[in-house]
């Protein structure tokens, strides 16, 4: 079978960030972008430059840091958005502007309140505007899967004539069904007279759990770019997951007439990095990157795998980055070894203080925990983002008490705005008691949306990473905390969330800002 290249367009830093609570700082985006570059992702959508000052700076920083992948910014089809995207992308070696406008009757009538002819005019103008900055221009027909075929043909033909080089057909609301959606993409490619001048792309949401199936069906019908995210992160139920697309195409090379440039051995470390930065844990049974993805429980399966691996395994765990970095460091490891290991994980420090800070945390952890794994290191760095904030709340001392027959309680000393204050409370468990004690002082008026505990490695001495999601006045933040003691980890995560709510780095959800 002759193969064509399939462009992998990663939008973890843009659509992925639109998951409520998944906001990333500029430095976090750069760290993930460097991993994506190492993985040889073709295009990295770094953000939506006009959405906020922070996102503009993040796109710019990614454009400065990445040289091997094309860096892209999203922009609505208007001059202001496009100019902002172009400005943020200036430092990029290779840049792309991704502009979009809705094309479905329901979106045009109720959201845009525009006539179809005006939508076409706006789309064509936006391509002309984007060409001031780059000749790599992607145009998306938002809600394409619910758009009328004839209208899609008209608008796409005209934007191609205007200079668009990639045409994206998003299944924005996850409504597509694989056979139908793939056929729609194929028919458009066959019908539009200048279709051969561009790459057709798909961008599928997972509302019905069909994002990967829809994307792959479109590939079978001629799409040559897939937009996807690490761990399937994204708006609502998320996007097609990069790791599933890449491994499906590779494992079923007999079916798919395409190859990607992806170095799959970086998939698992990147998945972990994204999970630790966003605080979104990966479900254990998630394909490719879930903890159980290669674990065989049934005796029959185990027996089969031991006799001949291919009896039950269609991929090799090590090919996607499992097992490559088992035990690495311990109590006696020095700064150079720790730094080198971080570099292997795609984590670098801009200043010697940054490394010192994390090294101090590493030593404290190594005192409590015999073996330090890569996951521990990633959790340490995730936690180390907290000091970037102006820390209003800081834990000085904590005592938690549980005893059968009596109510669990927690007492602690917090430094709040530089002053030490004491608090205590009872609760349904020590964590509940600790959170109640904090709220007695903080009175944050926030609502707890998620409390999640993850053991990052095997064994009861595992570092626990805790995510606390708080919502206040439409702002959603994910606080992260790590410790071998779950109560400590939980308190750190809660305080981190409170500090995030206080900080000006918090962004509203880009689409809620009504930019
Ligand atoms: O889902 C969608 O339609 C999008 C576009 C902006 C590409 O994210
Ligand atoms: Zn999307």
C-alpha cells in the first residue's frame, strides 16, 4: 500500500486548555510544547493569542522555544484576532495562523447573526489578512459536520482561492457518526474543484465517544491532517486523543494509507507531563497511556503473553514509552544526576534557583521515600509551579488525628499574608476536617468541584498527588499538591487552589470571556 504523510496537529495547549480547570501558565505551555516537539508533532497549536494577555505571551514563548515543529495560533475571522495571532507568532521559525468561522445554519443564524454570503466574505477577507504574516494558513468551518454540503463547497473553494493551505472540517459538537462524517469529508474533497491545492484536516470532539473513530474514518476518505490532544483533553468531553490516532495508524498499517512522523516512545512521558500540569488524571483503562493499558489480569491472558506476547498484545508497551524509565534516583543522587534526569523528561530550568528549588523538594522526598521515579520528578515540578504565585496562604504546621470511635480532626498553623494563624476543625475524615479548618480562616466563598487523589507510583510509600478544583465567580482553578502523606498533599493542593484564585494568572475560560 502506498503511504502518504498524515500531519499531526496537536491542540492540547489550545483546545485542551479549554477543559474547565485546565488553564496552563506560559512556562507550563512551553514545557509541554518542548515535549511535543521532541515527539515530532508537525504542528503545535499553542493558544488563542487574543484570548488574554497571558495566552498571547504563551503563544509567543512557544514560538520562541520551538524550532522543529510549526507553531500555530487560533484566531477568529476578523482583523484584530488575526493581527494578534500574527504578532504572537513573529518569533516562530515556522508559523501558522488558524482562522475560523461557523458555517452551519444554526450557528450562522443564532450565534453570528450573519447571512451566509457575509460569512463567505468574512472568511475570504481573513485569509487575505493572515497572508500578511505567513503563507501557512488554516481555515476551519466551525460546526462543519452540521453544515450544508453546498455551502461548504462554496466557502471552501473561495478560501482556497484566497490562499488557505489547510482546510479543517471540525465536528465541533461531537455529532458526527464515523461512516457519515468520513463520507462527507471524502465527498467534499471529490467535489471542490481546487481541493487538490490544500490539505484537508479533521478536528473531532468526543461527545459521543466517537472522536477517534470519526477522525480515522475521515483519514480513510482522504483527510491528511488530524487535530488531536494528549490524553484526549479538550472542550467538554474532549478531542480525539493523539496517542490513539498515532498508534491506530501505526498498528493497523494494513488499513490506513498514511504514516506519521511521531516518535511514539515519548507518548507516555508526555501524557504524564500533561496530566501533572493540568491536574487531570489519566483513567487507568485509557488506551495506550492508562496504567492498565498493558496490564494482564486474567490468568489465561498472563499465560498466553508469557508463552508468546502477541497472543494478547497488539502493541509493545516500550514502543509508547512505558518501562523505559523505571527506577532512577534516590537519596544519594546529586544535583547533576537530578538535572540530567529532568532534561531527559523534557524539563529544563531557566535559572539556577529554579533547579535549586526543585532539588530541595527532591531531597525532602528522598528522605521519606526510598526510590524516586520519573513520575515523582514530574509531580515535584508540577508542585513547584506554586511558588510562581504570590503566596497568600502557606502551610506552616499540620496535625491530623483519626481514632476509631472519635471524630477525625485537624489542627494547623497557616501563614496568611505573612502572619501566622492557627485553626482547627472536626470532619468526616482528616482531609474533610483539614479543609474545614482552612475555610474557617480563608472564608473563600468558593465551591469545591473536584477532589482527586492519585498514587503516582506503585507501593504504599508512593507520592500522592492531589488535585483540588475550586470554582468562584466563574473562575475555575486546579490546585495541586504532592506528598507521601495524603492529608499533607490534600492541604497543599487546597492552599494552592486558594492561592491560584487570588492570583492574576487565572484566566476565564476563553470562550466564556466572549473575546
Ligand atoms: O471545535 C472546534 O470547532 C474548534 C475550532 C475552533 C477548530 O475548536
Ligand atoms: Zn474544538
